[in-house]
C-alpha cells in the first residue's frame, strides 16, 4: 500500500493508533524478554559461583546418595 506522505503513513488510513500500539507492545515485550533473560543469566552465574566457592557439588533440589562421589 503506497502512502502520499509520511503523515498518511503514520495514520495508516485511520488504523494508525491500533497498528502503532501493536508495534509498541510487541517491541516492549521483546525488550522485556531480553532484559529478563539477562537478569536470569546473571542470577544463575552468581549462584553457580557461590556453589563453587562453597564446594557444593549438588543443587539443593537433588537428593544426595551415599554412592555419589
């Protein structure tokens, strides 16, 4: 669809608010996913380092068996 001006492009034939709101929400959610993934990665890295410093070889949710070495 060709537009005669940049203003017409932004208006999208009267559907501009819906189109740009959808783009905005999508962009916001994608950025939130990236930020959340980075946050979780840092949390995991710090937990692994903390366990390594303590010498804890098993995560807390795993059962320890006598034959584990």
